[in-house]
C-alpha cells in the first residue's frame, strides 16, 4: 500500500502518517526503488492502534508507552483487540441511535434524553401538574445525565412512582410554597415522605455504590434546595438527611 492508501484505510490523513513517522510512533516502511513508501498489513494495524489510542484521549508519549507494551504480540491478537474495540463502538452507536429514535418519535416535550431505566420510571408515574413533582423529575434527570443515578435505584422506585398516594404527598409539599420555614406541618410531612420509600430502594442504593438523589454532590443538593420555597426546602433537607441515615443501616 502507498501512503494515501493506508491513510484512507485507517481513516487518517497522510499528514498524520508522516507526523507519526517523525515522532517515532510509526516506523518508516520499506521504500520502493522509485522512493515511494510501501506499507504492509502490520503497518496498517499499528496505525489503526495509534489512531484508536489518540481518540481515547492519550497523548503521544502515552501512546508510545502502550505500543511498547504491545511489542512482540501476535498479529492475530492485535487484530482481535481492534475488532473488539470496533464492536464496542458499534454497540455504543446503536444504543445512541435507539435513544435518538425514541426521542424523535415522541411528541415535542413528551420525553427527555435520559437513560432507558429512568425513562421506564417516568413512564410509571401518573400525570400531575404538581410543581414539586416536576422538580423531582428535573433532579432525577440531572443526576442521570451526570452519571449519579442508578438503574437498580430506578427499578426499586418503580412501585413508589406508580402509587397514586404519592401525589397526595406532592400536593402537601406544594401547599408549603408560601409557608415559613418553621411551619408545624414540616416534621410530619418529612416523616411521611421518608416512610413512603420502601427498603428496596435503600438496598438498591447500596448495590449501586451509593448512587441516587440522597448521595448527590453537596453542590447539587444546595442548588436543588435553592429551587424550593423556605418551608419546602426544610422538608426536603430533612428527608435527605433521613435518607442518608437510613441508607447506612
């Protein structure tokens, strides 16, 4: 293969190939009598390996170290690893396209770019105009996007989300929108919210390594509380503190 052919095969530019030669990542190939470089399959595999490592965010010095560790490996082994890398990329692309198709098929505003597990949880919840319920949904979406959620936790929350009695709790929280932070209804409502969460949720939180709203980073918690009125924020703060204690048992 000529330089243009190997570059096209691997998906890089000829300039990149020459640069890799210059920095020593790609050995100079045999040259034909006319001075043109001629590349082998082994060269193509090595170049593909360099491209893959740089796409993963490794610097050229780090790539050089990895390639040094690969020295002496059989061509079949390297090809198998590259094939596995491509398979993972392919699976990731399929999943992204599946989620994109679901978003495109839904009416405007009817869905959000969340994980399948969280989408299933949202689908189980009855429709409501409660501002507190909407805020809960936004928090879960944020944690899910940030990777702080957990499929196990979402599954455990399913029965709770589908329980119509939860809407009454949201309505009671909405009623505190104009109340002072020492309103006498706060302790009772906080206790009711904590009691409504089944033990299976806390088992799932521990199984997911502590993921979930109660384990959100402090900055996220403070930002969440700032979205509530003072009395509502006090209820949510008490609930979160109780969740942390209950989750440790």
